[in-house]
C-alpha cells in the first residue's frame, strides 16, 4: 500500500506542476492575444468579443478539469487509506 500511496502522490504532484506551467503559458498567451486584438483596427468589435469570451470559457473549463482531477486524486487517496 505504501507504494500505491507514493504513486498517487507522485501523479498528483506531476499533474499539479503541469497545470501550473500550463497556466503560466496560458496567461502569457492571453496577454499577447488581448493586446493584439485590442489594437487591431481590421477585426470587428463582435469578433473581439467572441475571442475574449472563448478565452474566458477556456480558462473556466481548465479550472473545472483541474478540480475534477483533484477530486479523483482525493478519492484515490481515501480509497488507499481505507485499504490499509
């Protein structure tokens, strides 16, 4: 059981580290996209709203995904605790 717990902890750490790195990349990309679209005279205002809404929904979806994965890790940890 100790090995199982360590494997769960390792996978949880790897996932969280990945998610932090992905978040940093997303934030930098979002800033660049925002600056580009805000200053773009050829892109219509409605198009800008669609892009910004898409970016907001993407961020919300990623946070939901992270929460679901963390809940599943918690369930695995609880299950491994009960097995010991």
